[in-house]
C-alpha cells in the first residue's frame, strides 16, 4: 500500500489517499474508497465526508510554511 497523504484543498475539503483507516471515537470503521474527501467547512450532509456543500460558501487557502534549507559547505 502507498503512504497516506492528506491534501488541504483550496476553499474545500481534505483529500485523503493512501493506506489509511478512518474510524470514529468508538472505534467503528467508516467504509471508504482508495481516495476520499473529508469535510472541513462543517456544512456537509454526509459527515465526515465532503459532499461539496462548501462551494461558494467557504474560503480557506492554507499553505505550509516553506523552510529554506542551507546547503552544507
């Protein structure tokens, strides 16, 4: 299996791919596909999954801090 990856989509969901298991607080496993999206706007009718309810109503463009690596001399 591939390494799990969570991608923060601009103005949208968390796109999840790779070897990952999604479980609730009681340990129950959600049925997922190899790639799925999780809601981050709180408006989905299919929580915890994204149903695109965020369109035109949710704005968030998050970027990770870029760290410049110094080359060793």
